[in-house]
């Protein structure tokens, strides 16, 4: 590692401030390469542009090499540019949304997708990606649940680690690796009422138990950067939150990398009412340890005055500059400023067959079969003469990509009609759009449905109905889709619903009336090939929900690892009438965390414990038999949940602690075996410790968070 102290001494203050400022890419390109579409632009003067440290949202080997070359020609200190981008689930070969990929319960698949995304990004000149998003999902109204790995801290941590390892490998200077920036620290998913950017009020207990583990896992996996979040957390905006970034991130967790603000989040502290002006915003952000200011210029414009006023020290600026220079060094940019940017490699690797095949495989594994009365898999016409009719707004749509799909293009996605037509004889009339409704088209579709033997009904949200700034107050099917579905159900033929959406939807009528429901999410470039693989039975679905589906938006936020309350629905003291419930609906989810079906069935035996007493530093074994009771091989995700029955703080009714993906042939039986140790029982106790408290615990071995046999043991 070069010693940058001498270099920093030679830099003027303005050169240092430009080094810790990030500009949008359109300062460097003819066209506006930033796909962010944010209107905020500040006038970047020539000196800033000549000395800026990093660029947001540009890609392309030729373009980036040219920009880097030009920059180094004008840069007095020959400091290379750092190119950063939002490559969230693929660069041009787009994988399913992160929420979808979390439903695979296979971190190794997420790691594979990240390695491919890193390769396609690196050959296109990108050095760092703003991923993984480690925010815990809480409220389906929040559009950005699509970017999360669900509502569970244990899974969230596993996936965060997998993304970082996939992007960075063991050395980010290696070929086809990019640096990883975890985001958004912290608890952005707790936006009140699910409204994006809204305030968050989260107890330290909840933060440490449920929200911090995901971020911590990415830090421990070696992520090189951390991004602040837009939200005020307990009254303090993250970008000015010294407790979060100096005390927790750096002192407690030992993070030594670089912190970047989210997009204009520093100047937004004025709107939060946390800074009177840009100078105070800059001061609070620098004091909190935010090293790079993303696309606003409070540092560049105010730091000199703040130093002269004695409100900041130049040492603070030097420290941030040093972190940025060290990151560039770790990426090898001082030795090779072009790193992996290579036009020939772009042609060879981007959207290549191998990457598409991986995208198809991962899309299959991310889909969740929510209902099936036996109508699936669909028999192809040659096996069983039947007229198959495909309808709904997603019947012939290429909208397989969610909001954050980088350079993915819909033209590379096949429609469900195109894919199915290669496999079987179908007729297709979409009948309606996501939002629009044209009576004649509806009647044509209903008539065609009447004349068919089986109906495929493809419904969903627009991609722009989830993702950043796209919160919804009603999370049912948009537009007239529910009315259209009722018409189709009324035809009286078997109906298979396929859903394309970015968040859990409140779809009780669909759940009730459809014969089968397949959750496809936004499945990416190869999405409809994956849907077809599952509908035809070429592959059995094995995805499991990582976020609860509510019956109604009024239940939100609803999640499995909640607290019992003093009046749970089943209790011996208070009648059901006065329990914690709704008088006009369910208090349990429509589909629970961990839920998903496949093309066979499984039977669970009783939970057997090696001992009903666990001693300190000891462990016990828990197991149960699992039998494939169907006529097809299948994969079951056997889940181990723990309940700490009583503690110095209330404890969740269930906590996922481990799981096994087990594949069995028809009739085959095996033992699902788990080790439970004291570490699993630890939590943030009332006296601010982190320990396992003696007392009784329940162990569930289950197919999802609302079922399963259980056994009790005691920690003594
Ligand atoms: C956006 C997002 C963040 C993204 C950043 C840069 O506003 O909040 O996730 O990485 O800006 O594009």
C-alpha cells in the first residue's frame, strides 16, 4: 500500500475537496449516461471536474478509458478516477430482483450472480458497485423491498455476505472483480407507513437484533464501502449520524473502508431540519465520518470557510482523502487506471450464453409456487389434447426487469407467449393492460377463455410500481386486473395465475379462486424461459418466501419474527374477543415467511432432541424425519426456528436459526439434523449485554414460519 501522506501534503484544499466529491457521469460523456433521472444538478466548475475523485453512473470500456485518459492528462497529481455504479442484480445479463433471489434460500446462487455481474461490469470499466442493499424488509408498501433480501436477519446476513464475496472475491484488484458498497446504513426499510424517505424510529434493541446483522455481515465479509441512508434515524439523518458511523460502524465493528453519502443526502439534511445551511450540512456529515459526497457540493463549497472558522479541521478532510486514495490503490488503479476495461472482453462476456443460462437457472430457483390443486405442471398438447389459453397484461410482455436493472434491456427478454409457443400450442389474447382496460379486448379474451380447456392468467405490477420512490398505499393488483380475473374465473375452467411483481401483493381473491398461483417476481432477462420450465414441469419449483404476503394492506407491516404481545390470539387468560386482532380480517399473513410448494409433498416427523437440557457452552441436537410422500422427486427447505420463551426483553415468537435444502425421491425418507448451541440463543439483553439467558426454549422444525412440530429444552 502506497503511503499517501506525502501526496496529500502536496494537494491544495480545493484539490482534496474535489477528490472526495462524486459527480454524475454526464460531465464526462456526450449523452446523459446516468440513468438515475434525478434533476438535481449543480454547476461543477472546471477545477472541480479536473480534480474530481469519482464518477457515478457511467459504463463502457471505450468511454471510460477515454475519460480516464483525459482525466490523467489534466490531473496535476495523476490520481485516477474511480467509476461507481448501481449494479444491483446484474449489469446487462439481469438476474431476478434481490427479493426474488433471496427466495432461492441459496446464497451460493446469489454469489454466482454477483460474480457474473462483476465480470460484465469490470470489462465495461466499472470499479465499484452500490450493492448489496442490506436493509431489512418490513413493509410491503415500501417500493424498495424489491431490492432487499427479505424480512429475516439470519437470511439477510447470509445473502449480504454472498453478494460481497461474489463481487470482490478475495482481492478486488484481481481481474473481473469490483469493490462492493453496502447500503443503506441504517434501517432505511423502516420508513414509516412504507413511504420512501420517510422518518424511521427504531429502538436500539430492534436495530441490534434485526437490522444491524445484515450490514455487519457485509462489513465482516470485507465490503470496501458503506453508503448512508436517506432516512432520519431516531431524529438524526444517517448522513450526519456520528453514533451510526463513528461509534457503531468504525469503533464497534472495526470498519476501515470508505463511507459515501447517498445521492444528495448531505444537502438534504437542510430539508430534514438538521442543518441550517449547506455549511452546517457539510460539517455534520464530515464530523459523522462521511468521506465522499455523492453529487452535491457542500464539501467543495463550504469546507474552506468551516476550517477558517475553526468548525472543521483539515485533518478530517485529509483522512477522507486518504481513504479514497487507499481504495483506489486496493483496486490497483494507480498501477493500471483502466483495470479490466476491455472492448473485446465486453463483446465476449456481456450477455453471453453462459451468463444467460445462469440467469435462467437462478430465476427458476427464485420462483415460489403459492398454490397448486394439481393443475400444474401443464401437460403439453401432445401429451394431453387440451386447448391452452394465455391471457392477462403479462401474457405477451417483455417487462421482466425491475427499476434497478442497470443496462438490462427488455428487448433481450422473451415474452411468455413467445416462450410457451415454442413448447406447446397456445392461443393468446392479453385482454387488458396493467392499468388500461378496453371492453372489446376483454370480451374477446373472455370468449377465448370459454373456448379453452385451461387458462394461464399472467398478472402483476409495472416495474416502476416498486423500487426507489415507488411506494404504494394499496398493494393489490393495479388497474382493472382483479375485475378481469373475476371474469376469467367465472368461465369455470382451471386457471393458473402467474404473478410478475416487485413486492408481496394482497391477493386474497386470487389465492381463493385460482387453481394454481406461481410467484415469478421480476425474473430478469431469462425470466419467461424459467416460468416455462416450471409450468411444463421440466423443473419443479423450490423457492420459499422470504417476506410475508399480507391478506390486506391494513395488516402492514406484517412479519414472522414479531413479538407475542400480552394478548396473542390463543391465550388462556383473555377471550379471543379481547386478543390482539382485527375485527374485520386476519391477523396472520395470507402466505407466511418460508412458505412455498413444489410438485411433490413432504411429511415431517416429530422433533427429537438429544437432550432436553443444554448446559453453558454446550449444544444439543435436534432432528426430525422427512419423507417425500408424493410421486415426484422434490426439494424441501427444512427450517429450524427457535423461540426464547421468556427473557429480560420480550423475544420474537420465532427466529430462523438454520435450514437444510433436502432433495428426496418419491417415498424416500431422511433425517433432518440440526445442532443448537449457546451462540444461537444469545441476544441483546436488558442490561446491554449480549448473552443467552437461562430458561426454556422451543425448537420448531418446519416447512414455514407458521407450521411445524416443536420440542422444548432448557438452558441451565
Ligand atoms: C439512489 C439510491 C441508492 C443508489 C444511489 C446512486 O438514490 O438510494 O441506492 O445507490 O442513489 O445511484
